[in-house]
C-alpha cells in the first residue's frame, strides 16, 4: 500500500511538472511571410549547393507542430499589418488601419500587456521602426497606424523592459523628447550590440537601436559589420530579460523587412530576410534546448505579401541558384548607379552594365532576357549629367528595378502583386503547449491560446 502511494505521488508530481505553464514565451512574426516565402528560401539554399530539395532546412520548419492561419481583418478579406498585428497581439479583429483598438475605437490589450501585469519581463522587437504596426500592436491603442509620434509615446505608457529595432518614426524634436522621457523613466538608450554588452548590467530597462539613428535596420543583404542583426537582438533580449524577472519573460520578435522586400518584389533580398529571421529563431531554439520544460516558441506571419510564385515557365525549370548572384538589394543598386553617375561626367550605359554585372551577376551567371536588356538600355538617361537630376535618378532607379526583374525571370520566380494577399500563412511551434497548435486556425486564436497556455489571462 505504501509503495502504491509513493508511485501515485510520483505520477502526480510528473503530471504537475508537465502541466506547469511555460516560463519563457517567444512569439516570432515574419511580416509578409507566406508558405512560398519559406519553401522558396529552402529550395534556394539547396540549389545554391547544387541540390534539388531541402537539404538545409530553416530552423523553424523543423518544429514538430504546424498549422495554417487565416488573416482576414474585420473590414476586408485582405488585411493590413495594423489589423493583423492587433489580431496577433490581442485576439481581436479590427478594421484595416486600426491599431490596438476595436472597429469602434475602444482599446484592446495584448498578451504582452497581460504578461507584464502578471510580473513577467516583456520584450518587443523588430527590424522595422519600433512604432510600426506589428510591434505597436503589442503596446499601443490608436485609430490610425499612422499616428507614429503617439504610438511611440505609448511605449513608455506600457513600460515594457526591452525594446529593440529601428528608431521610432517621428521628427527630431519628438524623438529627442521621447528619449529624454524614456531616460527619466529608467530606460538606457543603447546603440549597437557592442554598447549593449557594455551597459546591460547597469541598465534597468533598455531601448536597443542601430549605432546611428535609423528608423530601420538595413536589409540583411546590405548590412555592414556594425549593423544589428535579428539574431543579436534575440540574444540581447534573452540575456537581459532572463535576469530581469524570476517569473520569466514574453518576447515578440518581428522579421519586419521580409514584408518590405516582398512589397518591392525583390526575391533575393526577401530570401536573405527569411534566413536572417531563421537565424534569430535558431538563437531561441538553443535557449529552448536548455529549458525544454519551461519554453514555448511560436513562429507565424501576419499576412502574405506579393503572391510569390515558384516557377512560371512551361519547361518546369526553377533556376534559384541565380539568386545567389545578387549581392545588394535593388534599393541599394539604385544608390550605386546614382553615385556612379554623380561621380562621372561620362557615365555610360556600358558603365551601368558593368555595375549590374558586378552586383547582380547580369550577363555573367544570370541570363538576361532580351526584353529586359532592351528596356534597361532604353531607360538609361541620355547623359549622366542631365539638367534634371531628379529625372536622371528616377531613370537609374527604374534600371535597378528592371535588373531585379531580369534576375527573377531567370530564376523562374514571379509575383502576383506588390501588396498583401488573403492566403493562409504558416505557423510552427515547439515546447510547452505547442501541441495545441494544429489544423486551420485564425490569427485571433493564437494570442488566446498563448495566454491560456502561459496562464497570463
């Protein structure tokens, strides 16, 4: 009888341990990341090594639990990032353009707020401005997502422990006041990962930004060594918040510029952003390995952007290895062409062609369809010193856009639009309570499920 009682006690102890809510919750949001963004990046990684398939899987696609997520807003089947961010943060549908409020304008509160009120450390981060739609949905309440100064001020109202990403969108005076107020409320304004390592021990709360004021972190493909990466932001947040609260932490990490690159239909830049996002999730997975019974990791997207199509020709031949030839974003290619034109009175089409070959691999490893070469040459300004510099620069920007399209054409990638679509987005999960995420769910279900699993609500 005594042996039976001991056995029952042990079983109850095991059940209790497994039933405990997670101490650490990671919520990764790939802005604009649809199923083809994910699979296309994995197929690209394979082709880059001469393999057809998925030999190099992204970190999050190896998670054991998956689901499809619907993203429609209260006002339309196609959502914007404010409405979808509100759904993912609070579990409430709202109209496109609304942030942290109902369609009637009443405030609704996020799971980050619930975690904060429950005594957990809270971190909100992005590669975009920290007062952009997705991060803002976790702390702000505005009828317009464009109320950027007011959204930024609500960072201080929420009072979370760790903010990181691009500086908030606002004018210089507003930013100066915001940072002054933040400092008075106990925040350390930290610039760059090296400065974070220097100041983390003395800081009470942290705002981590680029080394120099910038409203976004540069595209991965364009970054310099001293630019922040999403992996560094994730590492910094984990390190800082692990010591901040004994209860644990809630950490939202947004790969925001997957969406930017998809709006631009820049396939190589987009795939580098997905890889950067995966690298950040790899940091969380390493943390999970040390805290398996205390951690939940959710990875999803707010919507799909661009309607990317993997393969469009009749020969069924993807050529994704061509993407590896692009070394800068199309936006940066425009700047390179403009700078070259500024620095040379005799800047010619052949000079431009050499720069496109150097940075995009065109006419070298990348086959350029006759149509694109003809259009680029036709768009080239008659002289490098056109009297209307703006007109000249616009022509050079158009050439960079055509170059991006030429590369995508050779890779057999096409885009349906430069905007959001209403398609499903994927969800991946691992850890405590992850098994609850399966099938087809709505974006509003995710925060409700996290709140229940983590016992925030």
